[in-house]
C-alpha cells in the first residue's frame, strides 16, 4: 500500500518516519534500565507484581494527563474530542495500556526473561498480519522476509537463556496475552485516531489504562513505602518516555501502513539490552550487535519500496 506522502506532513516522509520511529524505539529501550533502577529505588521487589502494577499505573496516569495537557496547549478541545467516543477510548486505554502492561508484569514475574522477550515479539508480527487483513495492506515478499529477519534477530539476542520448554498460564500464557494486546492496541490506534485527535487519544489511553493499573495494584495489596529523590527523577524520566514515545508511535501508525511502523518494535528488546549494558553495567555480548544488524535489515526490506517511491518523486 502506498503512503499518502506530501510535503505538509512530515509523518509520511521516510527520513522522518525513520527518525521518529527510532526515537520511540530508543526511548522505550531506555525504559528498561529506568524501570529496573526505579523499582530498586522504590524498593519494589522482583516478585512484587502488585507493587509493579502500582508503579506502572502512576507512571502512565501522569503521562496521560501530561499528554492531554499538551493537546490542550495545542488548542485541542479534549472534552469535545472524547464526546461520542467514550466507550471506544475506554477500550483503547484498557487494551493498549491497562491489560497490555498487566499481562506483561504478571507474565514476566513467572517466565524466564529471554523466553519472555522472544514470545513478546509475537505482538510485532501479529500487528503486521492483522494490519494486512483488516486494512487491506498487501503482504509482500519483502514484508514476509522482513518479519522473519526481525524474529530471527530477537531470537539471536536471547540465545543462551534457559531452554524454551514448559508452559504456564501465569507465565508464558500472560506473555502471549500481552503480545495479543499489543497487536490489537496497534489496530485500535488506527481506528481511534480516525475519530479522535492522535494526541488526545494517546492521552486518554495512557490515563485510563494507568488508572486501571493503579487500582489493580492497590486492590492486590501493592504499596510504595520508600520514596527517594532519585526514584522520583527516574519516574519523571519514565513519564517523559511514555509521553513522547507514544505520541510519536501512534501518530506514525495513523498515517502509514502498519507493517512499515510495527517492524521497528522488533528493535526494542535489543535497544533495551544495549542501554541496560550502558546504564546498569550489564555484560555486553556480540550477539546483541548481530541482532540489531539483522533487525535493521528487516526494517530496510519492509520500507525499501517506500524509499524508492519517494526517491523517484512518486506518492
């Protein structure tokens, strides 16, 4: 499918698409070490799922209200935009933020990290498949090969983990559910942003999903008893990451074929691992670099036809 490419919308021009998508990827990658450091500062243990939900809920709720404030600053009527679309926005927030991260935290607490990372990548490829079916986007050979390379890249980055065997509903099952929520969240983004301004929709999604997570965390017995200045700064960084990354990513999904944007998500685990090596002094392995090169090749294959069209001056 061809993009509606024009000079007036930078979100449809390949150089800016790559810039904005990579910015979102790097920000989400940066969230990995920030989350680890933040949980440590707030003294939330690895197996404290309720505490993690509460922490995530606070992060997304604040990010949602800041995003809505940005929309208000840009002269968007956030009440009028939501009017008539309340149920749709609630479902968007529930799937794209609430259930998505609930399943992620529960699954990660009961599943080996490398295994979770590989299984979670299903969301990227499910989104590409769903996009092809629901939005009649042609599944080309380049897209198929690009998806395969993306999955192989993620698999290589996680070589050496525990054996990929065994299945638990609370572990692997929740990671699969998280991947499905991620894919449907991307589909809902395309649907919702046709009716509601992208920044407004993103703000409501983050805020409503964040509130759901906070309630779930509190009702499950989650508490945050230790607050430090460093912890608050890390939380502020995570809020910024959510605000900027989701606005960029959701806007890209609104204007471009789903596969062209979704494939960038395959880079998130690798970028998160590299940034964790940098900020947390974790061990660096050559496989991480090989993984990134393979995933980038997949991204290039999927976006190559659009680059050629823009180079030739066609839309």
